[in-house]
């Protein structure tokens, strides 16, 4: 799923509303109820039905995956994500981590205070490490598309690499999403960092971490793939500040 102009327009109208009431506190800490915090349509489990473009890429899809202007959910690619277990899974359950709505909130707005508190102390260094050690920087950030997509911003960078190459955490943080429910992105991971920034890693062959875990900088979190809307193996990487996409390249340490 690419969060394009339509979704961003919607988000602008809910940015203040999603703060919601104070969290209920359970025996083990705060409890977040997404139904009280985010738009109901984010919780229905349906595709956002954004169009698949350009048309020449749509024609390459298997016939059973095509729709008029889009593609079907089951064409996300094989779901290859670990099963959550232990205290990290319990934390994810209490804080409503791991849901598509959680990822949407963090792509479009600030983290809830309970999420920010859980990510505190994970990595104070705001700089980023290049997330694919064997990768080659491809398409950059911003208005870098051509042809039919020239009007659309690219909200991250693309890093080309062989399928199966390791993807590492660009910075230590809390895993808030690891699944393949974001249409078009395939198997993907999102990390929340202690200052409210997020990093997002998409089109993975598989993810190696699950929501609720805390990971260190440089830890292997996924493998490069081509799940979702990806014509070739690569990592789509985004860096966002309270929902606003930023160019990650100037923030990266030299390789």
C-alpha cells in the first residue's frame, strides 16, 4: 500500500482526533484500545484499494491478481512472519502493536504516549545505519518518478539487493509492526524510535522479528524480497518524524 494523496488528506482531518482518551491501566501496565483511538475504517481489515500503477506493471501480474485499476489482497505474496511469543507478545497485546491500524497511525501521525514510553531508552543516537549492508541505493526520496507516476512523491528510498540479503535495523527501537497486511508493501517491519521517529522496511521476503520486541541497531530484522507491489527484489525504506516522511539519506552514517 502506498499512502498517497487521498489517505494523507483523510489523515489531516483525524490527526487531532486520534489522541483519544487516557489509556486504561491493567495489572502489567497501560492498555491501548485502538477502537477508541483510530478511525473505524482502519480496523475493518479491508484493502484501501489504491490503484496499482503504472499500467505496464499491472499487466505483468497474474490474471487472478488483477482488478480494474488495482489488485487483490491475496497477491501480497507469501506471508512469512514469526509467531509472537513471550513477554514481547504480551506487551504487543496490551499496547495494540502489530495491527495494520497501528502502522497507519505511525505513518500518518505521532505515536501514542504509551507507545513512545515503551520505546524509551532503545537508542539515543538519531543517526541511521544503512539498512542493507550488501545493497545499492536506487530510486531516492521525493519527486523522482517519471512517466505516469511523475506527480507522486516517493516517500522513501529503494535499495536494490539480491533476494534473501539481510535487512538490519537502521537504529535501535521497538517493533510496532511485522506482517504483510499493508497492501502493496508485502512482508514489512516498522520500528518506533525513542524520539518519535519511525523506520519502515517493506517488500521483504520474510521478517525475522515480531511486534513488542526491542531490537538493537544493526540487528537482522528481515530479508530482502519482492512481496507486495515490487517488480524486482529491493527494500523500500522510509524514515518518518511523527508521521511526516523525511529523506533518510542525509541522516545516514557513511558506509
